[in-house]
C-alpha cells in the first residue's frame, strides 16, 4: 500500500516535469524520437580516433620518461651515498685497510717463494732420475729400487730397535 503511494507520487512528478530521476516523460520521449527521425544523426569527427590514439601515445611516453627520470634519481642517490661513505671514512680505518693489503701482499709473496722452491726441487729430482736412468737402463733402475728398499728396511729396523730400547 505504501508502495502504491510512492508510485503515484512519481507519476505526478513526471507529468509536471519535476522528476529528475533520469527517465523521460512520454511526451519528451516522443518529441526526441521525432527529432531523430526528422534530422540527420551527428557523426563523430574523422580525426577523433587518431587524436585519441595520439593522446594515449603521449601519455605512455610521458609515463616512460617519468620512470626513467625516477631511475636516474635513484642511481644518482646511490652514487652520492657511495662517495659520501668514501670521503667520510676515518683515516684510521683507511690506514688499517692499507696495512692489511700490505700484509696480504707479503703472505702472497711467501706463498710464491714456497711454490718456486717446490718447483725447483721437482725439477732437480726429475733431472736426477733421468741421469740415473741413462746410466743403467732397466738394470740400473732395478738396482736403484733394490738400494732404496734396503735403505727403507735398515731405517725401519733402526727405528724399531730405538723403540724397544726406550721400554
């Protein structure tokens, strides 16, 4: 019943022209239909599509430029921070870093000397081996092996004898 009263109020407002709810009255709708049938429809300008796409392209370019600009600002800020850290580091720390690199360099030099000595020893042993091999051939090789095994046995016997003397 309340619903019917509201519908009646709307009908009255439409007939008076007071209703602004978006709907057209029957007379206004009939008048609009008559105008459309009597007159030609309005067409969009021919350049409208091109103008819209050009505007979209301009907006995209502007967005890309802003992104590149923001990236450049970030890079510049990072570079500035790095330079600030370099200039603001205390001299004590810089001296310690210099000393550490010097110590590191001396350690490297020591390792290089040891490696050179090992290489020289290897070359000397190889030369001795080649000289012994040329001297005796296979027979010399076997004699050398016999001598080495004998030396090993003697040193083993002596070390066992020293171990039993301590007990």
